[in-house]
């Protein structure tokens, strides 16, 4: 097992309900169009497929999709939506688990590469993507840019959501390059549920080096699924690396 924290049954069961914005057509449709265009007539492999937020509708668009997922509980939620014959899922970690065959597209969305808490494991994730790609295939990552510019001198916390039902903020270990996401979520009975998760953040240039180690070449980097230019103030990036033919 990698250093990724394992999603529990309780977290998996409420995941879809708490991520409603990420499931909305405004968020999903441009991502699906972007990924389907890259997959073309080939197969797609989603690392950390989770409950199938992206993989299931991408399969419904006609793209053959397979997945790798570390949490059996997350995969069980996915399985309620679609059968194994239509969308096979391998239980294992995305840095080493193998799926038979070659793919024209491997993708990893929603900041999930940060679940791997060491640089070595993130490098192995790139290598595993390259291992599954056919010549000319692409590896796609969606990842936020570390918001370190929002840290005043001497502070280590940055809020990312402040609402009536949820308070979220990240604390940063700048030496270890690890952030902890803290969540306080108000339940229906008025009590608050506290959760936290650890992530290793990485800059785009570091990911490019990981890609080079894996034998991949940067093809494109944009600021969102609509293809807006990636600029200095972009909050996230969609990066596409290509395996040479």
C-alpha cells in the first residue's frame, strides 16, 4: 500500500451528496468533452476513479473506461451505478496497480495525485501511467496550484470555503511540502463533524520533471477544462503529457 489515506465506508457513502457541485453539468461537461476528445477511439484508464464521478458518464459517452481505486468502499459506491462488465475496476494503488491492455488516455482528476504523500510515489504514478499508455497516448492531471501567495508572513493556514454548512482551510508544512485540509461540516442536527486529510502538493514544473523521468513529454497546459490559457494567476491547471510514438 502507498502512503495514501484510505477512504472509509462512511466517507464513501456520503461522498456524492457532499460533492454536488463537482457532479454538476457545468463542472462535468467540459471535463468529459476534453477527455473524450483525447481518448478518441481508444480506451481510457482513470487513476483513483472513486465513486465514478467522471468515469461513469465518460463510459456513457461511448469511451471504454477502466479504473484503479485504492478504497474498496469508494469502488462499492461506483458499482451501484454500473456493472463490472461495463466499467471494470482494479482495487489497488495508482502508483503500482496494473490493468491489462494499453490505453490511449490515462487521467487523474480533482487533485488526487496529492493523495500520494511522497515524491517517490508521485514519480511512480507517472511511471505507471506511461506503462499503461500506447505510443502516442496521453496522461492528464487536474491539479490546483499551491496557494502559498495567500500566506502572510508567519501564517500557515489558508481558508478555501466558508459557508453556513462548511468551513474548510488548509494548513501547510512548507518544508515537507505537505498540506492538511481541515473540514468542519454542520450536520442536520446542528452538530459539526470534523475531518482532515493530508496531501503532498507539487508545482507544475515538478510534475513536468516527473513526466520526463517517466518518458513523457508535455503537450499542453491550460487553466481549466474549457482550455483557457494557463497564466500567473491561474488557480489550477489541466496538464497533458504525451508518450512518444
